[in-house]
C-alpha cells in the first residue's frame, strides 16, 4: 500500500515537471530507468511509440530485451534499429544514435530523450573542463528543432524509483560503469567527491548555472548550411577578430556537432585557418575546416565543398 502511494506521489511530481509538446511522440528507449520512466509518463498524454538503438556491444542484446519488456508493459509500439560503430567512441555512438532517431521520425512527430537533471549537471561540468563557451556551459537544451528533453528537471534517482515501483523491467547499461569514459568518471567519482568535500548541492548549482548561461547563448548562426557542409566568407570571421569569431564558430558549427559547440582548443585551430597560419584543421567527429578562395568551409568526411542554402 505504501509503495502504491509513493508511486502515485512520484507520478504526480514527475508529471508536473515534465513538459511535452502536443504529440505524437517518439521516445528514445534505451532499456534504462530514465527512458522507461519517461515513456510511462508521456504514454498517457498523447500517441507515443518507442525506438531502441542496438549498438552491437556486448550488453546490447540485454538492453534490447529490457526495452522490449518495457514497451510491452506500456503497450507501446517499438522499433529496433541496429548499428555497429568501429572503432567505438562516445562521440561516434551519439552521432549515429541521433542520426537513426531523427531518420525514424514521422511527420509532425517529436523525438523525446530522457536526459535528466543529473545528465545536465554532468554535461555542464564536462564542458567546463574542456573550455567550452557559453553555449557549452548552457548544457543540454530542453528543445532543439524536433528534439525535446522533458526530464531535465527530474533527477536520476526519481526516475529510477518511479520505473522500479511501476514494475518496468529496466536495466543499467554496463557501458555506464566503464571508467575509461570521462562522463562515467564525472558521474561516479568527480561529482560525488564535490558533493562530499565542497557542496552537497553541486548538481543543482550546476543546473542553475546552465540556466543562467542559456540566457546568454543567443548568438545567431551565420553562413550557409547544406547537408554536412557549412561555409562562411572568411572575411567576416577575420573582421570579427578572434573573440568574435569564436562566438560565431561555436554557434554556427553546432548543428554539425549534434548540438555541441567547439571547445577552446578547436576554436584556436580554426582561427589559425582563418588567419592563414595553417591551410586546414581537423576537428572532432572527423570534421575538417579549410579555406577555398574567399570561403572558410567545414565539412564531414565525404561532404562537398559548397553549401547552397542559407542558414
């Protein structure tokens, strides 16, 4: 009886803090507690289906079984997409995951991901350490395009408790315990240390900082985007100077980085191309920046050298 009362209390709390657009919705269902809880909350609001990405990793079959069980419990249609990333990296996996998720979106459908308050705190801290600008310190946006993150005001512990009490057979991804990844070291070691030694409310403080920086992250992208290519007149960046160019580059290149901006070291590499000190620069995700006549161009491997549509 107490468990039922707690479940209903949690449902009311999560429902009040979860803002979603009028559906239909596509939930990225990993098989973990966060996405299970999100799916349960939004399934009662509007037409919802789920998509699971099988990454071809040792635990991927287990995560798929968990996702199938959750979807069946909630009576949600589920699609499973399979992919293999060689060599595997967090950046490559994230990029591929979003590519598949966005490709699966139906007309007028919203993509919902279950990033939590804890994910926001970890992202802000990771971006701070890599020297990100205001865009990076603003953390994970609640909405960008057709992608919505309704759980940014919900803690990971609340999502886990709700999913457990709701009887959803979620599973922790063993990949999240691998301390060779920076995010996992932040999650399992750095933030608990900061909480214990410096500020027990560090997560909330980091989220508050993200909210403050999101107000500053208003720089409009310039230049021209087409598919996997962006170009801008090099003279615009040169005239803006290194500081102004950094803001332009972080804002304008964010779409090619799946929502992430450049860090300080990458901005410095691009500025060397702008100033003519080097002919080209390699950035994360295999992106390449180079000069072509009056243009500065950034493209993915295999991307063309022109961009025809304005931002």
